[in-house]
């Protein structure tokens, strides 16, 4: 699911010449030439790394620029979507040119982990990232987070009329009144959490009710615009779409407010964006340095002060002051290692949503 950032590959030739960072278009599986290999054991600055990036491009570029400035290590970005890149890594296997994989949501990380393609994260990363924001396996780490919310039209719904739980949206009373964007990684991560918390029967029933009753849009931004225009009463999205629009003109969110379900509800799920080092990497020392940097204080402060409005999750860096603090979200406890993207895809397909 796309963010309010455009996920087409950016042409940064001029910037690359200045910053020493190459941005390449996502190649078809197996169709891209791997960068020249070098001995990465020493982790020298001459050993550039390749990052398969499904995170916001602007955010990752800011991380890369700061990292290269501090270390001299150059980074090549290949940009795409969560499932697009995770599938490519699995297909490439041990021959993948990727050194690091970054995502917006954790199911894509779990897919690569389950294929046995990650090496473990360092003790330094584990010390920087609380256990709640990394999988119990420690094969990869959280690098940022986003909260599930119900975005609603303030001219159509009062606080008293809002659903108390995301599960309430299966009630026929909500028929034609709510929406989501089921085709992308964002929503599928939310369903993954529901599956883990409520089980297969309840999740399947909820998805079937969604198929019968909800309106479907392509993209969270589009769903929020529909809420703002009064086409529907509310939509399940991630929090940062609203904050991003508010930070600009606010024209697509002026009639919209956010409801946080809290109470460890599946609808209070906080999705962890992931980062991992590939076991096949020929530059593991530098790849590890990159993950240590973005989970360190400097990297997390880029989240705090930047325009992505995602939550920092490491090095005790607080969220942007405009956001509801993470501790106040009352999110359910979900081990990211257990989020099952394939099962969710199967259930959503069976419900007719994919």
C-alpha cells in the first residue's frame, strides 16, 4: 500500500553525484547485474552496500545521506514495495546482490526470515531496540513504527458513534459506511495482527463481512480523501497519512479526525517497519553498521524531526511532538516473527478481497 510519498523510483543522478549514493530502479527478478564484489570482512569504507528499500524513499535517503557522511560508506538503493522486494529476495536466494532489506511492514521481513535468508542482528542493535519492536528470533530488527487508526469524517460521526473495536466494523450497521485499501502491505499487516490475536475463524468472518459491507479504495491516501469528501464515514488507515497531509495543505484531511482504538484491540496494532542483513551479503560488516546507524540516536532523530511522521522505536528517541506517544497507544503485544503474510493472503483471497 502506497504512502503519501510516491514510490516510483526517483531519478537522483545529480544528488548521487554529490552524496555518492546511487539510486537504481527496481529490476525484474534476476535481471539486474550485481555490484562488483569485494571482501567485506574488514568493513572498510570502500565496500559499498546495496539496500533493497521498501520504506519511504525520502526517509531512507535521509538515513543514507547521514550514514555516508558519517562513515564514508556508499549505499546503492533499489526501491520497491514490501512484497515485491521480499519475493525478489526469496527468488534470488543466496545469489541476491542485496546486503540489507528495509520494509514498511513486518510480514515481508518474516517471509525472508522464514526462507532462512537473514543473518542475526548484532548485540549493539539489540541493545538499541527494545524487545517489543523486534522479533523474538532477533533475525532482523524494527527500525520505525506506525499505528492503525480509524479516520472518520467529523461532520458525519460523533465520538459516541465511533466503533469501539475494529471488530465492530463487521456489524451490518456499518454496511457501506467504512472503507480500507486491502490490496497493499499496510492493510495486510493489520490483518496479520488480527489473525495472531483473534484466530483464523474470527479473522475469516471479519474479512467476509468486509467484502460484503466495506468500500474498497486503492491506497490509504485515497481512502482518507474519500472520508474527507464525505463519500464514506470512516476508513482504516495508518496514522501518518493524516499527519503528512496536515503538515502540507490539509486539504485532504480538513474534515477528518483520527480514532485510536487502544485497549490492546487488533485495531490498535502498531506495525513495525523492519531492517535485516542478508546472510549472503559480501559486505556484512558495513551492512550491520548501516542498521546500527539507523537504529542509533542519529538515525532515530531523523524520524523524530522528519516529514514521514513514523514513530522512532530505538535509542530512547521520542516521537514527533505532534504524535500520540507510543506508550499511550495501548497497542496489543504481537511478536513480529509470527505475522503470517501467506496465510493472510490466502484468507483475503478466499474472502474475495484479493
